[in-house]
């Protein structure tokens, strides 16, 4: 499959990504193989490519705003069927047993792993992910509009939920990145 790999982090103007052919990943137990249709570009991807976040393994494939189609199911998969439209986000896996995970704050899990940083992401033809960290994408949202929801959309939604915003409330937003834009 075609993939864009990061060999040596450097300023994005220096083109740190290189197109290569690599083997199609094989989904493990509880994982699905997704044929990538669209993958957004998040600022975090740029942090990985430029070395602000040091890649966790050589030749990482960045990208975590992934929309695609389930191509193959690994052993013990039950949530999705082949052909389902799904999304893959930044948070790829957590331990599920620490205090943060048990309180629904899995984004703070000290054992968390991330798409496009710890594990290969969506700047490729295919990506794998655990089905527990996969989102069903409705047909009412096209691929290009769904992709940013898998990062900035999740962050903005979580912030609104945690703030317990009620209809008609006055809300102040600091900064104006993708999350605030999508919340508005």
C-alpha cells in the first residue's frame, strides 16, 4: 500500500514525509482494518512531523482524523461489519483500569496510545485500530466534513459536556482553533 512515512522530523517546509510502499497491516484480536477514504491534517500531525512530539517508532505514518470503510475484521471483532463506514481518532487505546479510565477521563490515561504517534495513522491506504476506539460515521456527513470531527469535534464536544452547558447559556471561548470553530 502507499503511505507517507516520517523518517526524520524536520520543519514541514523541508518535506519530512516520504511516500513509500509498505505491507497492508493485519488487524490483531479486537482490531479492524480500515480502507482510508479521507484523513484530515491536524496541528498535532504537524507537531509529530516537525519533532515537537517525538515519534514513538521509526517511519511512523501520521494522521488521526481518519474516515474509511471496514475492509477486514480481526479475531473477536463484533461491533462492525465489513463495509461499515467508520472513523479513527487520536486516542487509539487506553488501559481501561486506571482511575482516569474508570471515571470516564480516559484521555488522561497514563498508558494511552495515539493514532499517528504510537501507532501508524491514516496517511496511507489502510489503517488498523481497535474496534472499541472506532466511531461509526453516519451517511448524512460526507468524508471531508466528518474527518475534523474526529479530533477538534471530539475535543469541543467533550468541553461542552464537561462544562454542563445548558441551552440559552452564555459561553465564552478562549482562542479560536478548530475545536472552538466546531463548537460554534
